[in-house]
C-alpha cells in the first residue's frame, strides 16, 4: 500500500459520497433560499428606490449617454426593468428576487469550483458559510447590482481556477474556461463601476500563481494578453461612460473619502470576511475566517488554486488601496465580492483535515460562529423605514414630507408611488437644497408647491414630516436658519407629524425658488 496521503479532492469515508453530496448541497441551497426570502420583507432603502427610478427608464435611455449621470452601469437596472415589466407591481420580497437568485447561483458556482480542487466535503462547508453569512444575505436582499457583481467575478475567478489547475497536469486550458474568465469579467464591469479593477487583480494574481502567464517568460502569456484585450473591448461602452463621468467632479461620489491606512484596513477587515459590522463579536468571527484562510494558504500553498486565491486577495487589497489614493472607492458594498478568496482558502484548509470527527468539529465551529453573527446582525438590515413613515403620512388628509435635495425628492416620490401601487403620490414633497450629492436626480425631482408670489403653498391643516438620513437632514438646516427650533432633531429616520404652527413658521421664514424651498431670498414673484 502506498504511503502517500490521498489528495484533498478525494472523498474521505462513506458518509459523503456522490449521491449524498448532491442531496446535501440541495439542502444548503434550500436553507440559503429560505434565509434570503424569509428575512427579506422589510422596507427598501434610499439606494434601492433609486434602482426603481432607473428601472422605470426606457432601455434606450439606460443604454445611452444619458447614463453619464449615474456612476453605476446599466446592466442591473435593465434586468430589474425586465423583472418589473414581467411581474408588475410587487412587494419588497418579490423585488428582491433577481438579486437573491444571483446570490444562490454564486453559491452553486463556488461549490462547483471548489469541489473540483479541494473535494466535496470542504466545498460543501464553504457553500454553507456563504448560505448563512450575514454579509452575503444582506447584499442578496439589496435591490442593487451587488449580488450580480459578485456572481460575475466569482464565475470569472473559478474559470481562472480551471485554467491554472489544467496547467497543473501539463494540459492546455480549455477555451471554455477562457471564455468564462472573459465573460465574467465583462459582466462585472457592466454590473458595477469598480468591476474594471478585477482585470489587474486577476491578471497579476494569475502571473503570481503560475509563471507560465508571465509576459515573454511563460508559454501561455499570449493567451492571457488576448483574454485581457477581449475584456477591454467588451467593456468599452462602460469604460466610455466612466471616462466622461470623470471629466468633471462627480457629485454622486463626492461623499467618498480615503480613510487612511488604518481606516481602510478596518473596512477590508469586516467587508471581506463574511461579516458586515465592526462590533466586538463580528471582529471575532472575521478573525476566525481570516485565521482559517491563513491556515489553508500555508497548508496547501503548493496548489496553484490556493496560490491564485491568495494572490488575488492580496492584489485586491493593493489595487483598491492604490486606486483610492486617486479616487476613493473603499466602501463595504464595493468589497463584498472579495469574500470569494478567503472562503476558497478556508475550504483549502478544511480539505487537509483527515479525521472526520475533527473535520466536523472545525466545520461546525466556523459555521456556528457565522450563523450566530447573522442572528446578531439581522436587526440592522433595515436602515430606512420608508414604508412605515410614508404609510403613517398617507393616513393624514393633508400631509407634506420635507426632504433634502432633489435626490431626496425623487426617492420620496418613487417610494410613495410604489407604496400606493403606482398611483400619483398624494403627499406634497417639499425640497430643501441639500449637499451636492445624487446628481443623477437632477431635473427629475417633483417641484415644491408655491403661490404666485413664491411662498410655500400648503393648507393650514397640513401635517409635516421630515426624513433625516446621514448628511441629508433638513431639520438641521432649518435649525441653523432659526426655524422650527421647537422640533428636536431626533435620531429616527422619519419623524412627524407636526401641525399648523410648524407649517405657518415655515411659510413665514422661507420662499420657493426654482422648485425648492429657500431659506434666504428676495420676496419677488417667481417667473
């Protein structure tokens, strides 16, 4: 009998054969779907209603130079538009169906890619971690393109894994694997504006993992060069739009700031390790995932797939840090896809554990920690209760909602229309000039009602409500102007109602110019 230990990809024991493996993965997918759908019935956020605004635009507009106004590409909005046209009016859970399906497909792609290299047992645990991860579930439920973005890069990455593992055996990689790398990378660019960063990350990562792709020195570098050229050509339209967005300061991303080395490292810490909150417990879970990834890297570094995952993870850190020195892009949602690398390395580490009881103990511990993290984190999934606030306002015979900026006005109108099943919103929307953000909404916000003399035109019986979110807090602006000081700036997102005295004070101290409420202006008739 040979003394060589079985390769990590081989099944160990009878408790996980081929048929059992399919059943276990099916159960994991059912669990993942149950968590994603069962926990998805909460109000959409500002950004998700912005997705609806774009999904209501015609396809011809989404795929034209009109999209220069928006930093995110058109592909997800087009998918969402098609879903809305197919299903019609729907609640928050149904709106989240496309993103949830993309998240489930990511689990399938990850399992399939890892099982070929590290075995079905370890790949199943990796799939289970993705299924119960608070970070993965949260972004699966976002009516945004993040789940599709992660799916595209995951598919592209595991196509590269197929390429390097083919080289392990001395074989030439199949054309289908190269097409998968190119197709996934191009799709990533059209799903998110930072998708083009995957190109340098993947290219350098592949060169580090396999010397055969180093220019001139390696035998396969021309294949890589051709694939990268195809990605650039396929992404040309999105690159063209991004180029024109960068010709002038872009207000849509003006809120992004470089957080420094410490802040950026902290952001990577809780954005790429299956958690989504830097609190004490989440830091512990992230440390366990990172420790498992380091263990897997050390134990299986002789495997090209491990070197590729480790190199891509390091390159992602370097590229995002470097790019953010020029244009900050470091936020949690732009980093969530990077989780595929530590998950791969954790899987690699698990594949080296030969004793079934020890394997089950290690897998069970990591899975339990990630699951508890979901329980702790879920109460914070809903960030803005538009449904609760607007439903309350709709009960009043005369209601007005005061928002900050034209983007806030567009979102308030979009949310109100969606809640009322597509009808024209009966709530008056009063817009205060806000920070120079949300330039995508310019020209589309509802105009504040005004008299011929330019005063705010609201009935005396109006009930006022205010949205207070992040830097867009109209009450703070009014307080600085000496107005409505009797109304405290509460931490809640949606506050009110406030009756006739507040309305009268607002009418006396302001005027309407250009469709927005102004705090200091000449009392001259509007044109």
